[in-house]
C-alpha cells in the first residue's frame, strides 16, 4: 500500500510539472505574437525556439523511457558532431564569431551532460567507465576545436556531475544551480547598467569585448523605454546603433535575458526565467536518480550562463538539445528490470 501510494504521489507531481510546462511554453509562444502585433515585430525566431524546446523535450521523454542509457549516449555523440560541424550547423549571416563561440560551447556542455547522464544510468561498470571517458573526451574536444568557452563549459558540467554523485539532497543541488544562474544573469545586467566598480567593470569589458558590452547597454536602454510590450521581436537590429558596427551584423544583443527584455519587455524576460525554473522544477521531481537529475540541471545551468553572455539560444540545435536533455533526465524507464538512474 505504501508503494502504491508513493507511485501515485510521484505521478501527481509529474503531472503538475508537465502542466506547468505546457502553461509556460504556451505563454512563451503567445506573448511574442502579442508583442509583434502591437510593435510590428517578427516573432518567427522565438516561436521556432519554443517549438524546438518542446519537440526536444517530448523526444527526450519518449527515448529516455525506452533507452535510458543508449538515448543520452546517442545525444552526446550527436551534440559533439554538431559542435565539430561548427559553421555548418546553421549557415547564414547570423553565424557571426560571437554566435559561433556560444553555440559551440552550448553544444559541448549539453553533449557532456548527456554522456554523464548515461554513465550514471548504466549498471555495467565497464560501460560506465567508457561513458565517463567519452565525457572527458568531449571536454578535450573543446580545446581541440579552439573553443576555450566550450572546454570550460564541458569541464564545469563534468565536475558538477561527479559532485552530484555525492549529493544526497536533490533540492539543495537544484537551489544551488538556480542561484548560479541568478548570479550570472545579475552580473550581465550590472555590466549592461554600468553599475559595477571601475576595476571589475574594466576587467569584464576586456574579457567580453567592448562591442558586446555596447550591445548589452543598447538592449537595456530599449528595455527601459519599452518595459510593457518591448520593442517587438526581431527589432533589436533596427533600433540599436551598435548592432551595425561590425562586418557581419546579426541584429542581436548576444544575451538572451537582455534580448528578451528589449524585444518583449518585462513579461518576456519573466517568461524566459519561468521556462528555466520549470526545467529545474521538472528535474527536482524527476523519477531518475539524483546524479542524473543534477547532471542535467548542471548542463542546463551552464547553457543558461552561456546564453546570458552569448547568442546560443538563437540556434535551433541548441534549443532542441536543451529540451532533449531535460526530457531524457525526467523520463521514467519502461523496460522491466531497468534501474531508474
């Protein structure tokens, strides 16, 4: 009776998580349409990203239930392949050096997360060792691809995954990941608002480049002027004076939270935060083991950090990969005798 009650409670929690996901993703799709109608914007990019996350999440839930080890391993190899493909991932004028660096780092972080999740999911020691080797190899691949950000992102996911194996309280781990995302986003906002002391501000501007900082400040000014509905999706390039100061302008501020705030207003920024919080909540309530859930959470948090300082979420492969990893880490294996993580 206790086992049946626990199963029913688990199903209820998952239903609540799924319901919140439908509401959040639905709002993320509807609000750009409202803003675009009023501001004459172009919501296609946001709608494509929302669709990619939803499709990836559904695919992850199904494949993770059927193949709890093979599916994340295949996803890791696919992510590594896309990162190696580099400029061929999404050909077009939007693939500037800033966007390319962020997309590669995001793909490597997600690939490392998939390999680590597969390692924690398998009960076979030899296979687990091979999957840990794959995760370490993806980190080394970041250096081979001359992507310092990708190498650092992968290493962070790998270290967090190893630490997750010693974590007993999943809630504390999820709270720590949420705090890390808040700190990175707050730092980006502080740089854009020019409120940091001169020393740290100069150091960060040297690391991020002055062009990117000017883009952020333009985005913050647009957000302040259009706090209700935003300037309209896809209109940052038209309204920013700094967006055209490059050989290959892409019309983006290269920061997901600042782009949402500038183009979709306060509601757009809150919806982006709500989507991330929903993913963390789903992982908190996941039936998989704590190491699997926290590993996926760490990869998504690293992705959030990369997206806060880059253009990673503008690439469909990255958005779909984030949804896929979250779905894999929240799926309950169907096969009899397969451990839940």
